[in-house]
C-alpha cells in the first residue's frame, strides 16, 4: 500500500464536515484530516484555508460543492485557487484531471450490491486513485474483500455511529473511517 495518504493518517477517524458550523469542532478534535462536504464557490476557499492553517490536510468532496462544474477547468481552478491537498469524487474523469493537477485523489464508491462492487473495482483499476472511500462503511466482509483485491488504501464511511463500528472497519482492513458525527472525532484511534 504505497500511497501518500497512508502517511497523512495519524488519527484513524477523519472529520467528514457536512456543515460549516462543524469546521471549528474539526479543528479542535483529534481528527487530523478533514473531508469537506460543504461550501460553494464563495465560501470554500475560506474553509480550506481555516482547516489548513490548523495543520489539517483537506480533501474537498467535489460532488457536494455548489456551483462547481464537472469539467477539467473546474479541477484546474480548485487546484490552483483553493489549493486543497486532494479531492473526493464519484466521477472517474475528475480523478484523472485532479491527478494531472497534482492533487491526491479519493474515489468514492457506493456498494449497493455485488454488481456495484464489481463496477467499483473496475473503476478503481481504470482511474487509479490514491485511495477509495466505500459507503456504507458498515460492511467488514466487503471491506476485507476490497483490501485483498485492490492495492490502495480504503477509507470506510457512511452510516457509522458507534466506536465499535469504526473498530470493525479498521479490523477488516480499512486505513481509516470518515465520520460525520463530531462526538466520534476524539476517539484517539
């Protein structure tokens, strides 16, 4: 598993920030990486700057940023103007464009059934992100299968509400978990 994302992870709980009000809680938490799932063209740079000034690597989830298009020029703008450490997206063409701009990339895949699992593996092999985030993150057997099948870090996210669920994902082979509940950002994992 040779990925710069592995070296970034100090806390195995990633602050998944879905409301601007949670940015300060993320900064004050034990989480050392932020997944930014909120903002728009006018606010996102301030959010990225605040998190980075606190020493947190920031990954912008492109699919959630209001007003951002799905074109290569949008990725160039994100990389040059907002300067996050990386991006998260479900769109493989954006992964390729972000890599060209020197951003770290996380491919988000939803595992609804066995065909979605197969498609997810094919997508990851085709666009070669730096890591994958699988949702929902409450599937230890599938997490194990993916970590055996793909030689890149896996982050489990979605529907995680308890410490034990985080530990199950980690035992199954996940590098970390992305969690939206600030109460879980201080588990010292």
